[in-house]
């Protein structure tokens, strides 16, 4: 013969939580937010849960597994919101999550193919640099592209890539760029902004920039830049990350340039603008 089991009429919170597959802490939270009516306490001061309470707990567990929020559960139980509306919004959320996962998987696959950290940049940028041999790009080059992409978007960074392609393929221009970088770094806070060396360095920067532009044109990189606009327009999804303005970026990106270095940059820009005006 099989032993006869008589189910209890009510159970304690620990037994109720165990049967529903949750925790006593979760049940107490359900009481606090009004999702589960708080049962009366027994003579020992402890809550006792009956059949209806357990049915509610099981429904809560099933709805939670479906991804329905506690607020939506409460509204559905109170008949304050149509469950079809809840399910419709949930389906939209899941679709968005699936799209995010798809993008993340694509990003991971691209990292494995292209390599890190280059693969972290937008495909429009990395595609322009993919033909360069390993080690041709310096970490500072990638840092600059990262900042440019944040401010001007993938198209801006892809156009800037012409500079780093040229530096990677012209040792003389790279050597001059390294020399100018070292000279910039020497313009610390001890240098007077109006020191003659600041103006001289600005002139050297201007000359180097013009040499870069000539090399870019000679290599046909300008034509490649024009095609980038067509590629970008064709691939744009309309959901691109909003970019901050260059002015806003200057106020948020900390470079810590000295007054002398800042004046050198301003003088260089003035010289380049003057040459542009004279050429037009």
C-alpha cells in the first residue's frame, strides 16, 4: 500500500518560495510592490500562503520567464492594461535585443578577422587601412582615428586615414612627423607662447602638411576619398550614433596642451588658411 499524503492547507514563506522556484526575499518584494497580496499571519506571527497565493506565484514565475516586467504583471493582474499591449511591447524589446546581439556578434567576428584594436573602428575606416602591413600604423595613429570617428563619424575618420596611409608608406614624411611631434612635446609650460621657436615650428608644420597633401594627391588617395561618400551614403542605415560638434568636443576632450603649443596650433591653422586663400 502507498502511504496517504494529506496536503497542507497553508504553507510557510520558505515552502511557498521553494515550490514556486523563487526566494523568500522575492516574495517579500512582491508584497511591497503590490504584485502579490500579503497573506494574514498565523498565531506564530508568520505568513501563511494558501492555494490562491501559490497559483499567483506560479503565474508570476511563468510571466517572468517570458520577460514580462513586474510592473506589467501587476497591471495585468489588476486588469489595468491589456495583456496584448504588454506582449506587443515585449516583442518589440526582444526584437531590439536580438538586433543588438547580431551587431555585437558581427563586431566580435570582425575583431577576429581584422584584429584588435584596429577592428574596433568602423568598417569604413578599417577597410581603407586593411592593405597596410602589420605594424605600419602606430598606436597614436589609431588613437587619433578613434577621436576623429567620435567627433566626425566614420566618414570623417575614413578620410583622415589618408594621412596615416601616407605616413605609413613614406618613411621620410613619417620621420618628419616624428620630429615635429617631439618638438611639439617640448613646448611645455616653461616656453613663452611668443617665443620665436613657436612661429618657426608652426611654419614647419605648415610645410609638412602641404607635403602630405601632395603625397596624398600623387598616390590617388583623393579619388578614393570621393568614393567614400558614395559608400557611406549607400551603407548608412539612418541609425548612426549622433556625433557631437567639434566645438563641444574641444571642451570635453582633455589634451592638456600648454599655451605655447596651443599658439603653435593656431598659427599653423592661420598659415594653412592663408595658403588656401592665396591658392583660390
